[in-house]
C-alpha cells in the first residue's frame, strides 16, 4: 500500500491493521497496546461506515482529535471499498474543550464538501464519543457557523444521538421522537461491514412496540414475543424461527440485534431468550466490529 507523506504517513505507521475485516468473535492480539477509536468513511453508495482502528496509545485530546481527522481525510482504505468523507484540504486550526463542549476550528475547506450532512454526521459521531464530551461545536477561521451549505441541520447543538446515515433532513422531529441506530450487514468489495442507519421512533409507543420496530429493520422474520426492562437490562423473548440447526442464533444476527437495541434510551445490555432459555453467546463488551488492520 502506498503511504502518504507527512502527517498521514506518520499516523498510518503508528496504526496496526490486518488484511481483513472481522465481525465475529476474534479478539485483538494479546500483548499489544490497545487504544481503539472509531473513524468514519463512506462507500460508493455514500453510506457512512464506522470502522475501528487501533491507535495503540492514548494521547492528549487535541492530538487525538487531529489524528482521527487526518486519518478520515486519507485514501488509506480504498482497497476496502472505503472513501474519505472529509476533504483532503481540510485543516484543524485549533481544538478547545470547555464544560464538555468540544470546539473544533477549521479552515474554510469545511465548506468544500457538497454533502454537508455527511460531514456533520461524521464529525459529530466521532468527536462526541469521548467521555468528557457531550456536544460538538464547529467554527471556521475562528467564527461560529450555524449551518453548512446543502444542509438544514443546525450546528448550534450537535450531540452523539444525531447518529449516522440519518435520513431526517429537518430538525422538526428531533425533540418529539427517540433516535435509534439500527445495524445491518453490508458487503462492500467482498468485505462485510455492520452499517448503522439512524431512525426516529415514537417515544410514546410501548417498549414492546419500540423493540419490534427496531427488530423489523434488523431482519423482517424476527418475531418478538415480549420485551421487558429492569435495571438497564432489556430482556427480549423471541420466536424460535430464527434458530439455526445447532439451536443457536447466527452470530452476526445476534450482534446486529444487540447493537441495535442498545441504542434505545437507558439500555445497558440486552438479554435474548428463546423458549425461556438465554441464547446470547457472548457479552456486549466482546462485540468488536468493522475492525480493520494491515
């Protein structure tokens, strides 16, 4: 793979990748420094694809922000069917964190991308996943910006629940519904990815109705019998029609169910039962997806 010069080269050298994408239960090699962070790219359909990379060591917030943005500008994942969302000429002028509001000051190339929604979602999703960050604020040449061209999303309040691949182009429903991220599997250039899509569902619906709505997007044949929440644990009872011959759920389907339902408010973990038996094969903390190495 050809390496870019300058900052990109230094950054990529610091990353460890492998020549495949895994979505199953393989774990990262032992005896290596692990500092996993999410970056976002897009495919030829303009779907936003979150991927996980190992930056190996934690650095100061400003440098971490710069490292992730530099990587998301690069062409390093073209062989995986992934293209940069951010302009190659986009530059971070400054980074500031105050009262859990992360302010990133860019040059005017923030205006360069024709699809501003992709930029807003990509930056918000990645830059608000820090424990000390609740909100993202964007500036251009030191001045606050309210909107980007070709987008109706206000930039005054960007939070993680904006999600990815959000098809709500207006903000009128943001405070009337619950945002959820539903995951599906997609093959891109012979590689398999878990791809989230952000939907908004009626917060006045019953828990069972909300869960069934989400599951129907994951796979239409999933039949929910019951759903209950206690102490942050969402327990769902499913029909046995999704079981494989070994009486287990397909691992990828299990991951998609757990990832999707975990986006519901106050859900800390998901318990899946069929015929009264727990059929989860692993804990949520063990779900590692779209992890790319070379």
